C-alpha cells in the first residue's frame, strides 16, 4: 500500500462514518480499540492494518475497496 493509498483509506473511514451518521466511539467499541485510535486514522496520523480495514469494512457494511477509493475532493 502506498502512502497515498494509506491516506485515502483513512479519509474514507471518516467520510463513510459521517455518511452513515456513526461516531468514532461507535467504531472504536465495535473494533475494541480506543477512540483515540479511530481519531488518528480519521486525521491521517495513523493507519489501520489490512486486517483492521477488513473489520472496518464489515462494521460499516461496505466493500473493503470502498475504504481505499479517493474521495471526490482528492480527485
């Protein structure tokens, strides 16, 4: 995964959470991680592992590829 793809994944998590009206706290509880971890992913200060991306996709009921697509703003 390239640096660009990594940032894109993090940004997509934030966008999809907002679209689904779900919170960082909700995702943190689902994944059994801290809210700070989710916040770091959503603000590009950290990155989820591939395994975590799979769990995020399941939690948000999206294809894992949707977490790796650029947002319209990035195009």
